[in-house]
């Protein structure tokens, strides 16, 4: 009996470093949609070894990527606004 190749394949389309040793990697999925995964960069004998961590999540389509982008942009905006609201002009020392 011949085995069929049902292996799911991923093609990286974007990567962002989110900590010193971790990346977020967005890939297309051969079964459709996109996968967003966390990648750890281990260093062994001076060589970087990329390791994908369990728990990647699937985004069905481009609309889902837009929604994710909008959520990240909203989180950035809210965080920036919160930081601006914490600004105290009496703490200025360069007068």
C-alpha cells in the first residue's frame, strides 16, 4: 500500500524579534490560511539553532490577519496613551 504525503507544509512570510531570544513567525499553511508561531533561538557552540515552540495558532484567511493587525495596533495605541497620561510635567528637570 502506497503512503500518501499528507504532510502539512509552512512557508514563512514574516518574522519579528519580540525578545532577545524569541521571534514571532507568520507562515502560509499548505492546508490554507496562516500560522503564527513562536520560535526560540538557542545558541549551541556559537551557532544559533531555531526551535519552534508548541502552541502556534491558525488564522483562517487574510481577513483574520487584518483583524490581528488591528488588535495589535489598538494595543499599541492604548499603551502609548496610557504612558502619555502618566507623564507628569512637574518631573521635568531640564529647566
